[in-house]
């Protein structure tokens, strides 16, 4: 029988907020973690895959433990990216709707620091931050974290690899008597070292359905392509997924920019995010993706952290990730909240031998995705060409006399006849239907 949040010790104010958010049944990680945080005094290391409800697992009990009479900062939550930090902040605010006396601030990098300094002059119980920005604020003495009771690391595996310097400087500032809650989707050696160095000897280890939850509902597939056909195979796949939302992962910022440009040229509803983009641009693209104004996000691994969108139906690995952990994070962006999803890896022949290693390490099975035949690819290219024409804006600089002359040439054609002729002209420049014609011409010439 499924438990309810009341069974886990969550108070009535928080239960009321959860009911309004239509959250009634705790996930496995929430069921295991909440009572430990609420009722015990130990540190917690929670291992759970992306999309299993980790924010509520630490957020709900943390809100309940805050002493609203105490105006000092009592909890610090660190996230590796601003996007994830904002997501955590928004979730906490929504959970705390009926506890208005709790004050939560978000201080992340990429935006001006002065408004954040001003905000921290007001009573703040919980600070949600990225390590670099919080370290900067501590250095400027804009925030005092020397008396916090709770220290939370979310997506800790990404934090210790990419943002270790800021993290180390923060840990030096906070009291040793704090409780630390560490949440991670994978457990690399760097995390084990962090647990050993910075957490108490009596740590409660929690693991939530690691064998199944992280991959449940995800169809893992791969397609083998030659380098020259990689983009066309991707475009064919995306055309078949028109109207659905997905994320395409690339290894580098340069690759993200290059692919995003190709998608834009082909009139796909898409946007790109990576660490070198201005924060305002990242926020705008993320907002458009969350609200459904664009369907496809091209991203690097770190920039994609914090994307909590339930309706992502597919993930594409345009480049196979270097580590198993990265694959877990990528594929975990789809099939969230019980939905189904597809994780497609577009690989080259020499990478095929890596697939069994991913299967064995992650306990998953890959199926081979049937690559479209050359005819289908060419026809898809024709559809993309038609879409480009449809979405091309009229050239207002063309003279009326010239347009009149063009109309005179086409005026006796029906719409259907005009389409037939334009299409035939396009096909003459492609390989659809031409090989036989060209071959016949050569044979005729030989005779």
C-alpha cells in the first residue's frame, strides 16, 4: 500500500501545498529520505536517478526543520548550474506557500551580483546557490554561512568535477556541527572522497530503485551512420518527431553551435544552450523550451542540468558520452514522472563495440534503430526544402515591375501545376529519381 506524505511526518501546511500542486503519493526516494531527515540527526547520502523527485526529498523536510523565529541563514543548498538552482528555488517556494514566514533566496552566477547583495540584507533562512557565486558573496561578507545547520548538495557528482574550487572554499566556512545531505545520480570516486572528507562518520546511505527507476520507461536505441550522413539521419529522425519535445546532446560548445545553426537553417523549432552563452540568452532559451515555444534544445551536458520538463519525449546523443554517468544524466531527461521516452545514440561503426560495455555497466539493453534508406533520406530533404520555402519571408525590396514580370510567366499555371514544376526543378538538383535518368543518358551516349 502506497504511503502518503502525512505518514512520513510532513506537517499540514506542506501537505496543503502539495495537494494544491496535485502531488499526493511520495516517490521511492522521498519515502526513504524524508523520515530520516525529519526524525534523525545523521548526515544523508542519497543515490537516486534524475527525475525521481529528489528536490522534494530534501526540500520538504528542510522547510519543516527551519526555525522561522531565527533570522540567520540556516540552510545552504548548492547546485552546479543556475538553471538547476532556479528550479530548486521555484520548487521550494511552491512547497512553502502556506508557510509565508520562511524566506528563501537564490544567488547564482551569470547575473549582476549587487541585487543579490541587497536581497541578502533582508532576513533569509535558506540560500540556494551555485558554488562560485556563493563563494564570491562570502568573500565580500555579503552573507554569513558560519552558523548554518543544514548543507545540501544536489547533483553533487557534477559539482565535485566541474566546480570543486568554489565548493572547497564554502565548506571551509560552514560549521562542522552541520548536517549534510548529499544527493547524486551516480557515485564516482570523487563523490566517495567528498563523503569521506567532509561528512560525518555516521552517514545514512539511501538508495532508491537504482536498478530500475533511472531507466524505467526509456527505450535505449542506437543507429550506426557514416560521418557524412550523420546530420541527414538526425534531420530525418527529427522530422518524424515533429511537434514532440526533445534534447540533443553534444560534447562541445562548438558542436552545439554548429548543429543549432544547421537546425535553424532547416527551420526546426530549436534553441541552444552552453556555458559560454550570456546568462540572459540561456534564460530566454530555457524559458521558451519549458513553455513549449520551441521543441528542440541542443545542449552540452552541464548546461542541461536543471531541465525539469516532464514532456521531453526523446533524447539524442549526437556524440556518445565519454562516461557511463553522463549517459545516465542525459537519458534521465526523458521518461520523467512515469512517462515513456526514447534515448537515441547516433554512432559510427567504430563505436559499436562500446554499446555492450554501456549495457553491462548500466544494466540496460540497446536496440538498433533502423536507419532510413537513401530514398527516404532524399525525400525528407525534399520536405525540409519545402518547409524552408514555406517559412521564407517575402522580400519587400523587390520592385513591383519585376514581380509583375514573374507573375506574367506563371499566371496561366494552376497552383498544382506550379508546385509540380517547382518540385521537378528541385529534384533535378538532387539524386531523387535521377540515377536511372543519368544512367540511361550514358548508355545512350555509348551507343
